[in-house]
């Protein structure tokens, strides 16, 4: 059995600490996880820029804000992440905005995938360790909803199609981030809104 509370309290980082960790590692020519190749460092640098942009430009929609107002309980958001993950860079700032919009109801922490393989292995996507993954816990540390992630359904389906067509990185990454740029977090907010509507 996975002890979610233990991971949340002792291993996970708050959003600011996670951002600082990524910056500190990049300054040393490293990223999170075991692969410090030029490609991974490049992805991580790009992701810092993406997170900065999403942090600055994202405004939560009225419907989502209304959902947050209706929630009466207190919950913990535990997100499985890595600094080199492009989807995480587009999505986690939105989750942080949600947590920040209702700080008495939500506490957000981020945990590195490759330091917590039993955790990600309990929440695989189509048999793979895809991230980010959002887990919603109650105050006692119990999982209260099915996991969400690693990306909105629309882009998940497109990625499957593009891979069938034989596209590989960096072309896949270019198409992926082009989609996120056009979507402006709308799909992410809509899916998270539907998820959060299930909370009391």
C-alpha cells in the first residue's frame, strides 16, 4: 500500500520550492531525474520559460471559480512531475492557480516521478509512466478521485495519432506545444473543473 500522506508530508515540494529546485539544477547543468543529456537540459530550459508564461497569463474561468466556491472540504493535490516534462510545464501552473485561488481548501505539493517509482507505477497511463499525474487526497491522505493526467483528452488523442504517423521528437514536441499555445489552458481548465465538481 502506498502511504500518500507520508509522500505528501515528507517527500513532496510546494510549487515555489519545485521551481527553485529546477532553477538550481539547471545552474549546475542538471535537470530532475537521472538523464542530464543536452536534450533533457534543453527541454527543461524551455519548460522554465513555458511555466513563467503560463504563470503570468493564465486566468481561471468563471465556471471553474464557481466550482471552487462550492467545495466545502479540504483536499490535497499531489502532482507527479519532472522538470523536463513538457506537459507538466503547461499544466502544473494551472493546478497551482487553482490551489492559490482557494488556499483554505487546497494544498498543492509536487513529487518527482523518478524518485517515487512505486507511486507512478500505481498510476500508469496505458502501461507507461506518463506525467504529470494529479492525485486528489482528503486530509487523511486517502485518494478520493481517479487520477487525472497526463494531458487533456483532445491532445492525448492527437498525440496517439501523431505517433501512429511516425512523428518523433522534436516534431512531436513542436506540435504539442503549438496546441497548448492555441488552447490557452481552456481544455485543461475544463477537464479539471469537471474533476473538481465531484468534490464536496
